[in-house]
C-alpha cells in the first residue's frame, strides 16, 4: 500500500504485532482505545475487512486481521518474531511521510524515547 496509514500500521506491527498463518495480530493496551480504533479504521478502509477478532486478556486487547496478502507482505519484508524483525534497506527510499508514519506507529506500540545518561 502506498499511503501513510498503511505505514503507521507497519510500525505498529514492528512494535507489537505478530503473524500466525494468514492472521496478523496486534496487542493494544486497553487504555489506548484510540490506537485500536485507528487500526480498525485502516483495516476497514484499505483492506476491506470489517469484522476482525478482538480478544481481551488482562490489560491487553488482541486485535487480529485475517489477510493472507498482508501477512505475507509483513513476514517477507519485516519477518515474523520479535527477535527476528528488521526493517529492510528499501524502506529508507520511501517518501518521507511514510517513514515518519512508520516511526509514529512503532512509538504508538512498543517504542519509547529516552534521554541517554551520556547525552
């Protein structure tokens, strides 16, 4: 996909997502419902999927998209598991707005910004 919302979703996948077969899942904190709503909106508008699995465990909502095309794209380009995920070289040649949204999606999920003790 060639839009900023898609790249935000990819950033969320890099931070808090995983693939099982043709299912792409995201873990979203229950207090951050606006991220869940954005994932749902992107899924409906760009992937044509309106019914997806929502499962709540403790303080996490697990949001799952059934899409073979999306799961294959994510696994092929970004890998599957937390320790094996990476960002391929070609991503740095995307339009700047797409790269910014990828980072925003990552920060919305798992990422954080800190100040190092050495500056």
